[in-house]
C-alpha cells in the first residue's frame, strides 16, 4: 500500500476549509543509495503485474513491499506527507503545500468497491464506521471539484476497461484517489523545481507535431466537439468546424442496455453507457488516430532546455511521487524531496539524472509491452475457448481490401476481399 489519505474540516474566518494529507510510504528510509536492494530495484525499475491469481514480480523484496513500507492499517509506518489546504470548491488556499516526514497509523484499508458502497449509502448501517464514511464523503466532494477544474467536461468520459468488463461500478472511488495523487504529484514537481531547477526528475509528454495536430483537427474537429473526451482540448479547436447538433449513433447492444437502465431508473448505469465513447461508432474511430499522433510520455530532467509540460494531463510540470513501492523513479523523487526539506544539495548530478531517466524510460516501455502482450494473451485464451461475435466499424475501403476497427478489442485489421470469397 503506497498511499493513504486523511482529511480534517476546519473553520477559517467563518468559512469551511479542508486539510487533506496525502501520505506516501517512505521507502527511502529503508533503501539507501547504492546498497544491494537499491541497485537491484533500480535495475528492475518497476513492479510487473501478471495475470490475476499470480504473484507480482516486485521491484522491492516482499518484506519491504508488503510489510515494512506498506501503509497497513493499525501499524505505525514512516511516510512523506503532502498537506493540501482547500476550500469547498477545491481551490488550493496555500500556493506552497507543506511537505514533511511523518509517522502515520492508518485507520482502515478499503477496496474501491467498499468506498463506492460507502459513498452510495445514505443511511446508518450496522458495522459501518460513520466517521470514516463522513470523511470519505468530504474527500469525494473535493475530488469531484478538482476533477471538474482539471478536466472540464472530460470528467464525464468513462475509460473502456476491456472486453469482459465494460462497466466500472466503482469509478468515482477510483477518481477520488486519482485526483489527490495527480494533485500531490503536481505540487511536489513545483516544489522540487523551486529547489533544484536544473535537476528535478519530471514526467512529461510533448505536444504532437504541429502538422499532425492541425491535420487531425481539420479532419476530426467537427465530430470531436461532440465528445466528452476532447473537451479538455478545446483550446486547440479554435477555427475548426462546428459540429451540427444531430446526436450520434449507438451500437444496438448499447441501445438495448441503455433502454433497460433508463426503464429501471438506474441513471448511474445509463450515464456510464453514454460516456463509454470508445464504443460509440462515430466517436470510436477518433481514438486510434488520436493516439497515433501522440508523443510518448517520458522521464526527463528539468533544466535541459526542453519543454516540461505534460500534454494529455494538461499540466505545466508533473512528476511521479506517489508510488515508490512499485516505481523506482518515485524513490529518486523522494530522495530529492528529503534533500530539499533538509536544505541539502541534490543527491544526483545532472548527468546521473539523465542516465537514470534513460534507463527508467526503457524499463517503463518494457512494462507497457509486457502489459499489452499479457492482455493479448488473455483475450486469445478467452476467444479460443468461447467464440464471440463483436461489432466492427468499416473505416476505409480500398481496391483490394477494407479495414475494420473492432472497438471492444481496440484493434484495426485489414481484410482482403479474397478472404471473403468476393472480388473487388
């Protein structure tokens, strides 16, 4: 368990304010630079998660990752804590949040499903900690305000989880954690830039190449304007065609499920079905081409003259601070945070940081490839045992072939007419 949240509601001059502490496991207390564990965890770079039911390939020894460093409930644990002071609308009231060493003792370890159920419940229930539920409600309210500011209407977009699980009933619980982790990562990045302007490790994604971006918007802006996902990129649509308000087509199965949800009064499910834009034919075709022009997210060192902005997150500076048990990059960030707190110089030179970023970029690419290959294997095993009929969207017709996009698999395939027994 890398992270924990705590919250207090206070009165300041007649106004309600909230102090939210983001607590992150202090791995660097146990893992010192250049010791055997540090050398091996740097080599691995990250934890690899195999199929459900199999043990993870941990970056750290199990004794550290699952016990000493893990923020287990009822146990005193060392942490680095970021205190965020917010008003009721989710505005940061202090431009420089406090970052400090801490010792915490967590009250509870909750699954996303448990958080979801506690947020939905409006009555007192046996066995439910009412104080815990009340504080979760505060955190949920603040996370939704933060999400609205960060994503605008994109906050309504639901990421398609996979072929066999199109509905995430605990989405708002995931969002609660995500928003505070994103905010903590951003604020730590700003803090470190102020202390080590030439040696802060950052996570950045450059904007797509101008020609690619302009070409994409020229071709797709009219449709993209009708989506939730692309609303956070409204500033890039200036001068592009407006979309005629004519609605959008749905898959037959989606229409059936949507009708059933509305008739049953299940508006949460209905909202989820509408917001799964990657499954709506007209919108689905936007995503492969959009992802195709994106630059790769990567780790860099500040001060090398390159842009530090993260395009997709829409953040000027961003880093990874919140997952030191499973990512070595976060361990590096923690060491710089401690050096800044203690008024010490950076523990890394610029050259060392550049080498670190190159190595960890490679390891993160390997992890992504591993995840993609694993997901492909899961799909293949499932389809091998059970045939499935999936909708496909024809997006291009050529002389000897056509291409079809399968939104449930996020896969585009070229089909030759000869395979269908027809001639062009």
